[in-house]
C-alpha cells in the first residue's frame, strides 16, 4: 500500500515498509494512440549540491532588482487565495507595480477560506523529534515518491517562517494556557506540527493575507480587480506578457499587460461537477495558459476525501467536507442485505450489519487511509448496499455510527469532541446524528496535478509563474493533510518573491501595445468564444452538461481507474463536448453580469481538461497516491506502484484540439531519501 | 412542496427594479435555499427567460459571498448563511419574498447581487497590522493569554457578508467594523496602530454612507457568525481613547 498520512488520521496508525515490487512487463502502453511521446523534461533551476543548501544557494544566485527600478516592473497576479494574496502583498511591499485579479466580489472570498483543519510547520515546539528533514521526509513519502525532492525540502524549510509571519499579522491561532501556540498531530504523522484556528484555519490565514493585501492596495502598490475573470493569456515574442480579462459586471473585455504573469488560480476539482470546491472554482486560467504552451503535469492525481455529506438529490450543487477525525470514534457500516438498505438503521440487527472496514482491514479498521476508505465505500454502494436516498437509481452513502461511542463515552463527551460537526450535519441533512447514524460518502477534495513549474515556480512559458494548488510541484501523487495551506503561503510569501526577481532583472521588457498581433489574437479568441456561446441558442443548460461531464469523470476517472473505463470516458467526453458546442443554451448578453455565460467558458475548458486527465490516468499504469489503477494491485487489492517505469512527472504539452497531446517525462531522482513501498496491513 | 416566490429583478445598477412572481413545484425539503434557486433558474432557462443573478461561492457558510433578504430577514429565518439554509425551514404552499441586501452603501449590481466593495475599503483604511513579509519575529517571542487569543478568534470569524448592515434600520456597519477592531485590539501585535486604526476605519465607514449605530441590536441577531454586540462598545471605547490621545 502506498501513502498516506492523511489529515486527522490518528497517530496510532503505524505502517510497515516493504521493498519495492518487481518490474512490470514494460510492454504496456495503454495510452498508445492517445498521445505523442516527446522529449524528456529537465528542471534546470534546482541547484545541485546538498539538499539543505539548495534554497540558500538559489536565493543567492537569483539576481537582485534595484529598488528604484521596481516601480517600473509590472506584475499580474491572477488569484487572491493564500497563494495569490500572499504574493501580491509581498511584491507590493517590495515596491513592484502589481495588478491582482479575482472572480469573487472581494479577495477575501477565495476558496482557501474553506480550509478547516490546519497548517503544518516544522517548528518542533513540542520537542517531539520534528525537524525540517522529517517534514520533508513525511511529505515525499506521503506523496508516494512522485514529487520533486528539491521543492519539497524547500517547502519544509520555509514552513517555520510562515507561522512567524501569520502570528505577526494577528492570525489568532489556538493557544495553550501558557499563552504559547498549540499544535496537533494529523494523519498518522508521529509528531504534532499542525497549527490551527479551531476548524477555520484557512479562513484565519486568508484574512491575514487579505489584510496585508488591502494594506498594499491602500498604499497604491497593488491594484485590485474584483469580479474580473481571466479568459486568456497573452504570449508575445515567447514571453507571457499579460492577460485578457472580462469585467463580469459590465462585460467589458480588457487587456492587461505586464512584465510577468503569476497564476494562483486554485485547483480544478470542479471538473467532477460535485466536489468540496467553491461553485466558481475553475481551470480556465490554467487551461488557457496550457493551450498557450504551459505544460500540464500529472493532471490525473486527485485526492478524494472519504467523509463528506452524501448527495441528497439531483439538485445537489456541491459537497461538504466533514473532518476526518469523526472516524476516530464512529464505526462505518452498511447492511449485509440489499433488502435492508431502505430500513431505519436502528432497526437493523447487529448480525445483519457489515462493518466492512473492520472486516477487511482488521488491524486498521475504520482508520484506514483516505483512499482505501473511499474506495471501499464506493464498492459496497456499487454492490447495491448503499444507504440513504436513491439518486439516479443508486444509494450512495454508508453509515458512520456513533451509537457505540455514545454508550462508551457518554453523549456529552461525544458532543464535546464533535458537537460542531454534528450540528453542521444536522443543519444540512435534517437528521440528528446523536440518535440516527450519520451517512457519509467520498468526494473530490483536492488536485495534486497542475501546471508544470521548475524550481523557480516558472512554467514552460517564460515569464509565467504558477503558485498554490494551481501548480503541481510539492505533493506528488497524494497530499498530506494540512500541507496545502503551507504550500500556498510558502510559494507566495517566501519563494516566488525571490525567484521572480531573477526573471525581472532582465526587465522592463519592451512595451507591447494593444495592436500587437499576440494581443489581437488573444482578444479575438475571447470575444469569438463569447459570441459563440451566446449565439448557439440550443436546448440544454450549461449546468446540465457540467453535471453529465462530472458523472463521467467520477465514474471512470474517480476512485478506481481501468483501461476500458478510461477509454470509454474519453469517447463519452468527446461526444458530449461536441454536443455542448452545438446545443448549449446561454441566454442574455455579454454586456452585463451573465452567470450562465461565465459558467459556459469554464465548462468548455473542463471538457478539454477531463479528456487529458483520462489520458494521463491511462498512461500511468500503476497505482500511486490518489491514483488507483484497477490493473495495478496486489492480490489483496492494495495499490501497487511501479517505480522502475513510472517514477516520473508526466508533463503534457497541448498539441491542438483533437490532436494528441505530447508527453514529456521529468525523471524523479532522489538523493536525500530512499524510495520505499508502504504497506498498512 | 410547492412555493410562490416573489423575487426582486433589476437588469443592472441604473435601471429600475421590480418584484416578479414565480411558481416553483416539487421543491425537496433537503435542498438548500440556493439549490432551490438553481432549480428555478434551470426552469427559467428552459423557458427562455434570463436566469436570476445571485451571489454564492463556497456554499458552506464561510466565504461570505451569499446573502439574501428572505421574507424581510437577512439570511432568512435561521441563524446561518443563506447558503446553509435549507428548504425544510419552509412549508408547502408558502410565499417567499426574496430581495437583495438593502443599503445605500451596497448598490445593486443586478437582481439579487450587490456591491460590497465598501467593506474592503474599510479594511484598507486600517484593518491590518503593518508587518512586511520576512520582518516577523519568532512566533513564540510574544505569548498571548489564551482567553485573549480565543476571544480574538471568535470575533475574527466574521465572514464579511454584510447581513449586519442589511438588517440595521440605520444601515450601519458597526458590527463588522467592531469585530475587526476588537480582533486586532485583543492581540499584542495590534497595539501599535490601535488608535489610528479605529479612527481611520470609522472615517471610511462614514464616508461610504453607512449609518450610525443606535444600539438596536438587529445586526447581531442577523449575524450568521453570532458576532456579539459588545464589539460595538469596544469600537466606541477605542474611538474615545484615540480621540483622547489626540487623533
Ligand atoms: C473544504 C476544504 C478544506 C480544506 N482543508 C485544508 C486544510 O485543513 N489544510 C490544508 O492545508 N489544506 C486544506 N484544503 C486545501 C486548500 O485549502 C487549498 O488547496 C488551498 O487553499 C488553495 O489555495 P490557492 O491560493 O492555490 O487557491 P484558492 O484559494 O482557491 O484561490 C483561487 C483564486 O483564484 C481566483 N481565480 C480562479 N480562477 C480565476 C480566473 N479565471 N480569473 C480570475 N481569478 C481567478 C479566485 O478568485 C481566487 O481568488 C482544503 C480544501 C477544501 C476545499
Ligand atoms: S459581523 Fe456578522 S453579519 Fe456582519 S459582516 Fe460579519 S459575519 Fe456578516
Ligand atoms: S456561499 Fe460562501 S458563505 Fe454562503
């Protein structure tokens, strides 16, 4: 088994390490016919030498920009989540001329706000043996040896500065009675290194970054464009030089030019339609850049979270995460017999219940890693033993039962630990989890894949940098709990501001005008697309297409992927995409707020991304991290990695619509850590 | 259940608006309020009528993007955000009135969408600690009493939704502002700029056209995060102190 120290998995979880398994045939190429092999890709920016010195060396080697010149250098940042707001504030403070964009009505609403559990940092405040090296090690191992070691080491290294910065901003982290910061342990990790602010850590960190950003806005170093959506990247003379954005209120299509562009536009989990992402989370910014030459890395790596509130009907618009800590005391089960599935669970006798995790995984029981718990839930529901309302003919839910915990610990103790989660559950479902078992089901939560970046966080387009969830860099095939917040802030506060200056040292670049062919081309492509959507006048709403695409992705490119399923998905997606362009119905005009029009553009890009995710999953005939290939498992159904064949980053180059994408492989070399296969049984 | 919906429609900021009536059948009690509007929009789209514009993003009660006046109450009948309100709080045959936030400082953009940019400008006026990236001291160098940290957290949970303003007969943003002033005022890091902060934020608040506070308390009753009314006393206290200090 691979991975995964996931969030809220208690530290009682232990693992045994087994040696890597033998070679695979080597003859397989499931994705043959779907892609074109390309040249290998090498990250030329990561310095050589001892891993602990690399970041210091890179910072030293990166050229400086004279303070007097900074005002003349302009930076566009798309996104105001942790990754974008922190970068905008820091670069504004340094004196650059920054323009920032978000699609919400305020930068404070970026989806980082929804993160609950916490943020990791190697402070070792508990003196429990934590260190930069241990956080590095845990992150590489948690990512199933599919991340780049130099980047991960740096992440662990700067993690401690993040906490200092946030505390200085007034972020109200949880504290102990002595007034010092409290920590908790997450995800089977043996040390307590997670800082938190009750269940609202993301909110508090984002408000800290937002306030720093607002301070720069008032200082005049940063201009903020809210309700502006980036719809195209401008690449002139081989460099990223600006974006085309639509003012979502007036509909005006605007050109914004700069010396450098940063994308901090978040994750693309909404390709599955239902996910724990926000309604507006999208891939458009990243995808338009991909189409202009930025490679997309490991797009199939998706993290699915086992404890979400199930779908209640076809009206469902998003899914809500509940802390995984619930699995510490709740017992997961479904009825043994299909006939019992619509009964009141309290009336199902003990012997008619299947506590399937306890049965299949006796040593870990309900605390198996996230992906195991998720897959097992899907399997029992596919067998027809799911519970809860039937949606599209299937019951997709399993019980998470606290009856034993309440007997053992008493209702008050359970309420103390989980009261706020129980309240949230009751509000959404209308059921009382103290008396009726909760129902849960897995949901898409995070994407490890994203635009390929080098050690400097620069994409394959010079002058285009990518930070936060939008890049692929640090989490390999699976992300540890509480590490996305860490990465977003590390990128924005401490990494990008240093690496971007090396690029800007050559600027300001020759000004380009609105009449530059690259600008004209980008604007025309945006306006043509808008006109197309408004003129189709078909019969189906954008949402109905998005929902159908999501179903395909979830079914064939979700928790378990197989060659046949993925090939089928690719056909289905292509067919649906054609139909979408011919038959979608978008009313209204482009000259005003038009939410259907906004969604149409996003869904169009999700179609193309979805197809690439399937091709990537098809190519990776191994199971690793969040990617489980049915063909690559042990006899016991455990994930099987193939390091000899797949220890690489798959970086995909756009070749044109209906053309085969080009696969560039970046080999993963570990010098500071040894690759191991994990086993949890 | 079947519902009659009376909804404010306004094509843009400058045009006049009016209430429109829609009938919606087969509403499931498990739907969230916004999912109910999604279903209505799907129906309108089918009929060739422009869907109703409303704001939402996280749909889990934390981003502060959603917010509707529902039967005259900001965020509706429960103490929660509009996105976390579910249809089981309503009954079959009911008529529900849906309007945008009402406040001069929050102009309507379209239908149920308003412009809350004024909140950002209040924060710009001083709702921060001036600390540049990289200049922060070691986090443990300044202990903070747990009670202060906990209370700072409680008031820092404000989501900036604007319900307090919408609920207030004076259209005051004192609860929102008081929450920020109290949050930063409870922490050692917030002390150096404490006087300046409150004075500048209040000046911006008044400049934006928000009304004064007359201690009605409708704000705290509507607040989905239950920000307590005493943050406004703290705001006033800090303002008096700052003035005494010559600001
Ligand atoms: C429910 C939930 C709980 C989580 N809990 C945790 C946790 O406890 N710990 C942890 O470490 N991680 C957690 N994560 C993951 C983590 O929150 C995210 O990965 C991280 O916050 C992403 O930050 P970001 O800055 O990259 O993107 P986001 O915060 O998503 O910001 C994206 C920004 O880009 C803008 N944008 C996007 N597209 C466009 C466009 N086309 N034009 C203009 N602007 C655009 C948006 O407006 C927004 O400002 C959680 C995630 C979810 C969904
Ligand atoms: S104080 Fe309450 S009602 Fe006002 S903006 Fe904050 S969360 Fe919303
Ligand atoms: S949509 Fe985010 S709080 Fe309601």
